[in-house]
């Protein structure tokens, strides 16, 4: 299996595969690359509907030009040595996953950097430096993440602000999902009243509502029981 960066020819093949509506796994198989490589490539360069091989190639070259030389080993705030290449690969994987959940690329990249920072928080200037983007891009991403309740502002000495990943956001997200599911179950039961409990369609909707109710209740109880895990400190 070939390693290293994707070539311009491979990017052209990815673009053709997307145009043919092929799954990422099939495109990766044809390239003899991991599916995760193709997924990251597409998601970081416009997504399946906006991917262009020439722009993706140019963006990769620009990123390589901007990237500063890094030592093979970096030290985290806890004093533990971290392989720099492995960390970049992990950040890209995490960013891609967040993009697949619906976040724009820059917002996903900002949230990833906050989660992997030992302190759990960074200033706008630190985010600009780490992501090698403009302050305006960071500002826009931060505003979106704040509106979604995924990060919070923390004021330092003076007027400087830091942005922190809010671990409790995962709990709130689970509760919101459970409420959304409960609303879906209630709507399904309205259909039962309209179609009749004895009809095949009514029975189908009733079964759907019971299933969703059970899952939503399980999610809510599990989230309540596990909430403290989001605030557990590092192992000693």
C-alpha cells in the first residue's frame, strides 16, 4: 500500500470517483489507500459536493509551504513527549470526524485544537498561529462554536480572552438528542390516532414510537449517570 501524500493524479481519480457517486471505501480500494485517507482528503477540501482535484493539490502545496519545520518530538504541557507527526495525523482525523457530524472545517479544526491542548483552552492568537489562518477565520469559527454551546470564553488578566472546550457540551448534546427523539415519538403517535391503531400503518408508527421512547429514555438515564465522567481529571 503506498504511503505519503496523495499525488495530483490520485486526486484526479478521487474527483472522478465522486462524480460517479462512488463510496469513499471504493475510491480508496481503487487507489490502494486507506479509506480514512480519502475521507480526510475530501472533507478538508470542499466535501463530496465541492471537491476539486486542482484546488486540493494547490491547497496541499500551500499548507506544506506554510508549515514550519518541527522537531520529531514535542513536549506537551504535562511533560509527556508526543510524536509531532502522529499528533498532526490525529488532529486531522478528529477534525474530519467533527466535519462529518456537520461542523464546517474551520470550526472543526478550532474545536480539535482546543481538545488536544493540555490546558483545554487557547487564545485567538494561539489558534491563529497553530492553524496558520487569518484572525477573521478563527473569529467566525469561534462565534459558531459558541452559538452551538461547544466552547466558552474565559477572561484572563486584562482584556485577553481564552476559548475553552466545554466538556459538558457532550452531555447537553445527548440530552438535546433525547428530547428531539421524544418529539419524534410524539409525532409518530399523532399518526397512530389519524390512521388507526388497528391499521398496518398505525401499528408501524406505534412500534416506531415505542422504540424511540425506549432509546431516548435510555440515553437520558445514561447521560445523567455518566455526566461526572466528563469532568474527571487525568490519571495519576
